[in-house]
């Protein structure tokens, strides 16, 4: 029961955990016994399906055929039997609409049996196709509200799974979501299309090098690291800004926050560790291969990273991970905060998107291998990424744009809004060699002698890492670090797949033209080197190995002609350029209409989030901060009166009072200024975005400044909401 004292309750919750952890009970289930127990994966299909039906599913997964209605019927029955054995009562087509969240509409697995009872049933058509009412999902003008039809279509490449809670278990069938006209209304459909486009072009490159033998497919792989904050729920509910905006709109950092770097990789607090263990157990059951957990830089900030998987599955798993994170946090009295910048003044959260290319035979095409200078195929894939990121830096920036990520990008702990590539010493040296002819050496890292006889010599990488780059090569993959922590990773990967497909296409076309059917590998390598040399000359401006946080990088980037799109309002117009339209159309990832609808949806989301924040902020300033400040002012005024009443000089106190009166006046003025600008007039969407950027955001910053100044002055007892020192440290 609430005592009306959120701080007291948060302290009690924290202490309870400290004492619980003393009576150590480290019983847990063996991971190998529970892993994927709630997933209808290939292993279970092989066990439960007749041989030819199983083969039919595998053919569909490997895009070698389409399922017949009879096969669908058999699969649906096997899936249903498995699901009810595991306690499911309902099923849902699970999809990822443009809200960036997941959607589900549960239907019961039972139907009347014709003699007064019920029987369990899932038909083949129920498995393959659904028809949720699409009218309340964002469509960006793709359909009017009265045209409500939308369809979901089973994605057999991503396995069905069971989501369960205290008294429910629901079979979730991953699906794509399209309109009545077949236009994509979700994040999965274009992702799957981009995977097809990438595969087609990558296979051409393998053919050129004669390395396609036994390879049936090439796809991108994805490992997405998720950063997040945990806040005690008692405190969370006492902060209307966290509840409605996911971030604090006011607040000052306490004297000690992250300066001592004592949180990063520090020992994980018991309550948090207990939460992580349960969170991971749920993920293991759902087949999500979680690997890493640790404290992040800011107090109260953590990270979880699963092992990489094929991109489609990794994207579904990311969505499951975010849902599970929020659910399980609640059980431990935490609110899981995924916002990119919940607290001003300490680090924000990202979702580092590790991306590589792999054949179905398990070869990572971005693995440089030992003698990299002889690995022309690797250099080809590397150069394709360089070209893609240079040509489409503005698109990549637009891809990760949003009101919340705006607070993080460009701030000094996060990648800047300028997109560039970090390659490191070894690859940069190789690129330089390629530019001037035939590469003949690979820089080596050598060994590190630690100077103590008992310590082993360490194998050193050929270059250091760069934590400041938005798009960094990290050994055998690229890490797109600018992706925000709230983002669905499906869209960024759709874009990366497509732009790389375009560059592979360009390179393959150029090589094929000159090489023809000649299979002489020396001649081929010569042609390839020539193509890559030209490509490097044209696109090397995107490579930057220095400190991306440094101020002079902004100037240098401008000289190099790299865009610096600081806000969402600056970034989104890239989605409307003819370059981008042609790209998506050519590779059949998004039609012009589908792209326009996306651009509209992203812009509307930006506008709506900023409007909500502005309204919430004005309300908090009026109904919480103002009354507290006035009470404090009255207390001081009374003290001045009482002091002077007994004939004692109170000029110091009087000065304090005068300052306070001025601040309260300032608060009132700035609330009014925000109130005046926060209503957005009707108009063209992009104009409204600019209005948000130019009018509302500055008015909010100005109001925050005075609100925060008051927090530093008003008596702590009177301050009407939990402060950062409580939010960041109670756990
Ligand atoms: P970091 O030191 O960068 O924080 P982490 O171990 O936290 O490293 O995360 C690295 C991520 O990169 C993991 O999700 C890992 O599975 C992923 N990864 C490793 N190799 C590949 C690859 N070939 N393709 C995609 N992701 C990869
Ligand atoms: Mg990490």
C-alpha cells in the first residue's frame, strides 16, 4: 500500500533486497535445459511433422518454394498441439507496426465442437493469414481510416513462440503486416525485402571470386547491444515526466554521478542482478541467445547483449527483448527506462547495431583474416560498405532520427550527428595501399609483454578501438553506434542491407563488365583492384579515425562535405530525396508511396512527442514547481519579517528573498512563453517539424533552465518530485 512517500518506499524496497541477498539462494535452471523450450523451432518441427511437410517448411525458409494449403494445415495442427501441451489457450499473429512496438491480438485456440463443447483448433489459414483491423495503426496516409483492412502473413523464417505470465500463455506467430493493397505497414516486410536484395548482390560477388560453391544464401547478421536504466517504480510514478515522456524534463545531477567511473563494469547490485537473471531466463526460454550483462557508465545504467543471429531473427528477438525487459523489471519493483536520454548531465543509452555478412555455410564475409592484403574478396565487401555509407550518410542519419535520440547524438558522450566510418590502423593502411596500387602488407598487432613472469603474453589487435565513431569497424563487423536505445532495429538494418546491396551491385557490374567470362584469377584481381582504387578515391572522405567528439571534427567534416544534420527536423528530409526514392524502388524494398508514408510517420511521431513533452513540462512547472517555489518564498519572507520584527538586521536573507522572487517571476514568464508556442498550427508536416525545432524545443530548454535553478534553491523537503540522486542511485 502506498504511504504517499515514494522516497521512503524506494529506500524500503532497496533495503529489502540488500537483506534478501544475504540469505543467498542461487538456485537457477540450467540454461541448456530451458533454452528455446517455448519456441516452435526447426528441431521441434522435425520431431513433430511428417518428413515431407518438414521438407516443405525448410524449402519455404530457404526460399525454394511456397507452402501448399495441405502442408499449412499439417503444420498448424502440429504447432497447436505443441502450444496446448505447453499450456497455451490463445494464439496471436505477432507483428511490428510502425509504432516501433509490437502488436498482438489474441484469439482463443478453441472453437465449438458442434455438440455443446469446445475443441482446440488452429487451421492452416489461421496460421498463414490474419486480418487485424488496421485503422488505428500509423500508416502515414497509406490508407484512410475507413479503409481499415490490413493483413498479417506468417513469416516461416522466424519461429513461433509462447509468451506467458501468471495465468496465461499465448502462442505468438511472427507475421508481416500489410494493407489491403499489399503495401507494407510494418517494419518486417521491408526488412525481408532488403535481405533478399542483399543476398542477390552478395552472391554475384561470390560468383566473381568463385567462392559460391556450396553456398545457398548470404545474409546479414546482427548483434544488438541494448543499454537501459532501471529506476525504482515508487520514484518513477512520482515523476509525471518519466511516466508520460520516458525522460525527466527537469532535474539536476547530484554532486557525485559518473565522474569517478565507478559504475561502469562495477559489481552489479544484488537486486539488479536478481532481475537480470530472471530477465535472461525468460529470454533463454524464448530462444534469445543472451550473452553479456554489465553495468554501464551512468549510475543506474546497464547493458544486455545477445549473441548475433541472422538479421530477421535478431530483429524479432530485439523486440521480444525490449518487451521482456519492461515486464520483468516490474516484478522487481523497477521501471526499465529505454529512452535515449532520460537524465540530463549523465550518459544516455544507445543500441549498438553490430552488422556483418555471412554465408549459410558460416563464413563471415567481413572477416579480414590473417594476410588481409591478399584477401581481395574481403576488400571488395569492405569497399562496398565504405561507398554505401558515404553516398547514404544522410539516409543513415535520418534512419536513426527521432525526438529522443536528438538529445543523445551530438552530446559529448555519444556519436555526433555526422556519419563517418572508423576503420582502424590496419585497414586504413590497406585502403591507402589499394589506392596506390597493389597492397603487399598487412600491419600486425604483435604481442604485448606484460612485464610479469607469471602473466601470459597477450595477442594484440592491430589497432585500437574507437568508441566515438558512429559507424566503426570492430574486427569482423561494423558497429552502427548511433542507433537509439528505443529504436526497433529492423529499420536501420533494412537501410544498411539496401545501401550495401546497391554498392555491391555497382561493384559487381563494373567487374563483370571488364572480366566477362575470363576465369583467370590474376586478371580478375587486377580488375577488382582497379575498381576498388577508383571507389576509394571517390569515397575515402567518409573515413575518419580521430576523435568524433572533438569540436574541430565538425569543421573538418564540413570541409569534406559530410552532412551534419543536428536534429530530426534537419535529418528527415533526406527520406524524400530522389536519390533515396530511387534506391528503395530499384531494390524493391519500398515503393515511393511506402517510403513517403514512412517519412510522414517519423515526422508525425517527432511532432507528437515534442507536443506531449511541452504540455507535460508546462503542467509540471505550473502545478508542481511553482507552488513549491512560492511556499519556499513565503517561508523566507516570514523569516525576514520575524527577524526584522525583533530588530535584527536581515539584509542577507532579504537578498535571498529578492533573488527568489526574481526566479519565480522568471519561471512564470517562461511557462507563459512555452504555453504560447506549444500549440502547433496546421500545416505541412515538415514545416511543423521545423516549428518544433525552432520554437518549442528552445522554449522548453529555457523553462528547464529556470526550473533546474529553482531546484538548487528550494528547500529539499518542499521539492515536489524525486530528484536525480534518488532516481539514479536507489536500487
Ligand atoms: P562491445 O565490446 O562492443 O560492447 P559486446 O560483447 O557487448 O561488445 O557486443 C558485441 C556484439 O557484437 C554482440 O552482440 C556480438 O554477438 C556481436 N557480433 C559479434 N560478431 C558479429 C557478427 N559477425 N555479426 C554481427 N554481430 C556480431
Ligand atoms: Mg557492449
